[in-house]
């Protein structure tokens, strides 16, 4: 089982280089043990990307809600009880 620090290191290197070989070389140099397979690296990257995407969507929804509340304040004064 990979430690969280090792997993995040792999995903970060893959994101910046887009090269599995670069990730494997960097992992071997940093941790002095056998690197993960290319399948594993891509799977972790995909998993993290999906999580980041959902977090981004959540942030967009909150920003839109804040914007609508601000519009209500400007148009109708500070009355936001209907929201």
C-alpha cells in the first residue's frame, strides 16, 4: 500500500511532466524503491482529477450563490429573507 505522501508525489510529478517514465525515475530517486506501474500512476491521476473536478464544481456553485445574494442586496436592498 502506498503512503499518502508517495501517492501525491507521483500524481504531482505526472501532472507537471505528463510522463510516466519521469514519474518512475523521480520516485526511484526520492524513495529508493521500485516505482509503481504506469497503469497505477494513470489510475491515481484520473482519480485525483475527478475529485478536483467535483471540488471545482462545488466552488462554482457557491460563487454563483454568493453572486445572486449580492444582486438581491443591490436590487432589493438588504432584504434576503426569501433566499
